[in-house]
């Protein structure tokens, strides 16, 4: 079992994704060879997936909410970065490092001239059906809990920022890595439990499982908790700016970037009277998106379908859907450089952008807002990424 696993994993996934890296949409019209998706040692991956646990995932989200909305440029944000680093170390992901950068907010961009098609969604999709208004709450009085209102009151100050990551170092190809991310900052005068405590906790849980001393991987995995996503993906942009050119010179070569942003709430389209179902919709799914206008579109699409396949095989409760409009999250700065995908509760442009998540950037984005069905959707996304990445890096159980 051990050997056959190693053979199968080496035969598949990393190689084809790298092999296409030189092709661009503009210069190549040859059809993309469809790789047979061969899954490796089911038993080993199932063992790793079983180490994810709903109560642990919930506890990590709850732990993040002790820092309120964790808004970038505040003491509560810095305290959250420290806490995340301590947690990573306690999981055995001890080689933590930080990216340091300066953040000065840009002046608001002027509205584009001309008449805009109001059915166009961000990222390229089309808005359909019943829509609710979206936006960022900036009104402190909308937070009825005085304790949380006080916690979220200090406002962002421009200046130095940090974000933390740790790395599972590969045993045979430490110089090649996948990057898994979620953003730890939030806004809206709530607890940023779903946006993006849910994605942050997911990445932290993956760091915990992969850092177990009996887990060996051929290739490396970096677990990054981005800062400054809500201000314009500035933490992810800082990482790309500082480290893209270091690949092969201290920075492992990037094989793919997998982002997790808003993992919990899939209650469907707003009703005709614009209220929302209090219950998760029976068809709840994980939305895996790539960006079809990016230079890495074909490779990213292949990665997305690979994740969907891993979901079918290893996720316990919820299916995955693949879409082509990845947008507005920390995978964006990577999308023309490496295969890049995002996992979410809904499609960002056509669904979240149409008001399918009434807690988004609102005071109601609280740990207490969600129930176990919601949290389990996030856990299934964790199962999906864990199993797919385990396959991609050649994970196995040693000792
Ligand atoms: Zn977010």
C-alpha cells in the first residue's frame, strides 16, 4: 500500500500542471491534454481527512473572534496575528515567519464614466434572479453588543503591517510548494467569523494536520494567513512583490495557490420579499472558482477540477461546483503567475455579490450567527483542500 501510493502520486498531478506553465492563452491554441485523475492511497488520505474535526474547526473560528473584527492597522489585528502564530507553533508548524510591509490607504477611485451594465457581476459573471443590496457597514451603532462595539472601535492607522505563515517542508522536493491561504483581517463591526475567520481557521487546521510528526510529504506546503485583504488584497500583493523573484533563491517554487474566503453560509438566493432563509439550502455546495481571463486559466481550471474530484472522493457531506469567475480575494495577485483557485460558500461575483450572504461585512457576522450545518460546510471545504493537496504533494504516513 505504501509503495503503490508513492508510485501513483508521483505519476500524477504536479507534473502536468508545471508542464503547461510555459503556455499562455495568447500563444497556444493546442488543446490541453486531459490528465487522468488518479487518486493515491485512499486509506492514508482518509486517515488525514479524519483528523479534521468539526468541534476543533469551530473552536478555532471562535478563538479568532475574541479579537473582534480584526481590522487591519489596529491593536486587535496585531494581537490576532500573534495568536495565530502561537497556534501554528502549538500545532507543530514551528517554522513561522512574517511578511512585513507598509500600508498607506489609496484615495477612493473615481467611478468609471458611462453607463454600467447592472447585471454584470464582479469577476465576469452575470447577476440573475432576486438580489439584495450589499456593502460595508461603517456604522458603530448597528452593533448592539456594547462589548463588541467597544472592541471594534479603535480605527485603522496607516503604517507597518505583518502577516504570518508557516511551512510543511517536503521530504524530497522541499523547493517546490503549494500555497494555501485565508485572510485574517475583517471589517463591518462584527466578529468577521465567516469573512474570513472561517477560511483562516480552515488553513490553520490544515497546518495542524499536515504538521503531525507522522505525516511525510514529497513537496512543501505553505500556510499563509493574509492581512489587509479587505483594504485591497494588500497582504497578498506584498507577498508576491517581495517573494515572486526569490523563487529558486530561498523561496520554494510556487506550484499553485489555493484561497479560502467565506466558507459557511449557503442559504440560497434572497426570497421574493428579500428576506433570507434561516436554513441552509438542501443543495448547499462548495464553490471552487478559477479566473478564465487569467494567464493561468487552463492550468487553474485543471486544478479546480482536481479539487472537485478530491471533494467527490473524500468530503463527507457536501459536493463542490466549479466556476470560472474567481475574483476579489487573495488568489487574484497570483492568478497570472501560478495556477490559482478560490474555495467559498458561494460564487463571489454572481451570488455573494447579489446579496446571498446577508452577514457579509455586517455586524451580524458573529460566531453565534451560524449553526452546525453552516460550520460543516466549511469543514467539508477543509476536507476538499486537505485531500487534494495531500495528493498533490505526495502525502503519506510515515513511522
Ligand atoms: Zn473575505
